[in-house]
C-alpha cells in the first residue's frame, strides 16, 4: 500500500515518524554509551599519566641524590655522556 495515495496517508506518515524516533533514540543511547566509555578511558589514562609523572619525579630525585644529572639532554654542562656525574647542580639547572 502506498501511503501517498490512500485516505489514511497520515497513519502511514505517523508510523514512519514513530519508527524514525525509535531509531534515533536507539542511536542516541549508543552514542551515550560510547561517550561514557571514552570518558572512563580518559580518566584511566590520566591516572596512568599521573603515576608515570610521579615515578619520573622520584627517579629524578634519586639520580640527584647520587650526583647524576637526571636529564642530560636538558643540561648543556654535561652533554657528552648519559648519566655522567655532575660537578655542580647549579650548572645543570636543577
């Protein structure tokens, strides 16, 4: 039956609109679930980043304690070899 040629075309149109609404509601639900999943993933990634940053700070501090420049690439004073003992922390920028 063609909805456009019947006297009850409005019923057919209503059914089409209703099915479209149901379709869009389902799509909205899926998008909402995806958003929740992405937010949770972001939260976990930020937590991992915080843990890694803390570990880096702790390792830098330990290296400073033993007199090794923790970030040689940032320290022009001793650029030749990695983990070369430093003569002065003030020259290293730490």
